[in-house]
C-alpha cells in the first residue's frame, strides 16, 4: 500500500509540475513572440529605409516648357527625370514641377518665385533647366546653403551647393551636319538658330553642324536664321518657312520645338530634329535627331548627393557618359550617311579627335584655334563667338 501511495504521489507531483511548466511556457511564449514580431518590424523598417534612402526626398524641377510636353527641350529633361526616378525608386509625388517659367532678363522675379515655391515645398535638390534661370538660381543657392541647386547650360556655380551641367551636344550636331551635307542637292542647307553667334551655346551648335556639312560637302553653304529665343513656335515656323522658300532643301535647328521639321515636311524638304526624336512629329522629313539622355546626369547627381559623395562638380558629359546622342538614321538618308556618321562616332568615343581641333577658318576671314590643339571645354562652352567659314547669316 505504501508503495502504491508513493507512486500516486509521485505521479500527481509530476502531473502538477508538468502543468505548471506548460502554463509557464504558455504565458511566456506570447511576450516572446510579440518581442520577435516587434524586432522583425523594426528590422523591416530599417531595411526599407536602407533599401530606399530616397523615400523622404523631394526634388524640384523648374522648366521653361511644360512637364507634359510630348517633344522638344523640356520633354527631354522630363524624360531624364523619369529615368532617374525609375533607377532610384523615387515616386511621382516626390517631384515638384514648376512649368512655363520664362527665362528672359526681365523675368528674374518670376524665376525666383518658382524656385522659392520648390524650397517652401520641402525640396532639398532643385534642378533649374534653362539658361536664363542661372542668376536667380545663384542668388537662392547663396541664401539656402543646405539645399542643392543644379543649373543647366549656364556659366555660374559656387563649388558648394550650386553647380552647372550640360553636355557635348556639338558632337551629335557634327554628325547631323554629315547627314545634311550628304543629302542636299542644292548645296543650300538651312539652320534655325536660337541666338546665332550672340550666345556661345548657340554658336558652337551651329558651327559643329556647319563643320559636319563641310566634311562631306565642301561646296555647300549653311544659311543661319536666328530667332533670338531658345524656343518660340511662331518664330521657328517663320524662320523655317523663309529657309525652305529660298532654295534650302535640308533644315537643321537648335531651337526647342518641332516646327522646323514640320515646315520642312510640309514643303517636301528634309530636316534634322533636336532635343527629342522628331521623326515622331515629322516622319516624312526627319533624317535624324540630335538628342539628350539627361537621365544619366540626374541619376548620378541625386545618388551622389544622397550618399554623401557629392562635391559639387560642374558637368560636361559626352558620348562616353551617355549624356548626348542621336537617333538611328532614317531611310531618307543618303546611302553613305550611316558609314560616315559611324566613322566620326568612333573618333569621339575613342577620344582620338574632337570637332574643335586645329586651326579653324571663320566666315569673316579670320582663324581661331591652334594647330593640333583641341579647344578646352570652357573655351568651347563660353567663348565661341565666331561662325565657321561656310555659314551665311540671314538674320
């Protein structure tokens, strides 16, 4: 009996102990599980932040055109911004656009207001995308040293929080000149110029185009009609109309809209597009288009600023960086055009030659440059105030 009683006591004790133990496990499992969940949630949040360091970033973009444009200058910039967004996982609501901002000397208060609205909206990086925005950008960069400002195509910067960016767009303009020079049968090539020789950017685009023409057709002339504006549909239409009604059979441009290509098409002539692929607008006239790929710069700039490696460099990218380019040549081109263009592209990408190399004759009988010397970037960008020898100025 004693042994049976003892056995019952032992069994009872073991059962009670087991129940207590199970109860203890049950009571402690919940907080442990909650702790795990909490820790996991914190880890996920941290990983989300690590995976997307841009999630709280706001970026301002000030445009001379509209962010809804379907072709031309501002369209090319917006395509670049969208490419940057895609690369860095930045959402549309993190971008603040200020559209239709004029960039003339008398528009500085309007420009400053647009930039200030980006600042007030929480933007930490602001891209001002037109030449005439430079002074207002410089002023506000000095006032807001903790915000990064990047200005397209100007000549100002401060090495701290304000830089300038552009590209060697003259290289594809040279290629476009090759296509135009081979295509013309009248030996009269037209060019709707923004500012002629009054602004360096306009002059070197025109010169590179004219030099490309001369490289394959030394007898051809390039007739320049300046509209004294970066882009104005009415003025571009007027200039292109004058050119095609005065014997010109190929029309180039460095202006913002598709009007020169549309006028060429309407008159049975040929054209060179700019900024975006203008064969979409004028498939019956476009030989090729000189284009920008701004996403390479915008991605690099935003990524560098956020990861802390940004040292505010000025930027002048070319084929190597992927900043500039051209569309495939259309079937309207001369049979030799593609091969000639590829020869020049090879020199650009290898770095064995550039457009503004050696002694260059101008249209006023003078010369610029030096034998076997390539002009430096700053000279090309800011001191091109001459026109190549085959350029005839109409206006």
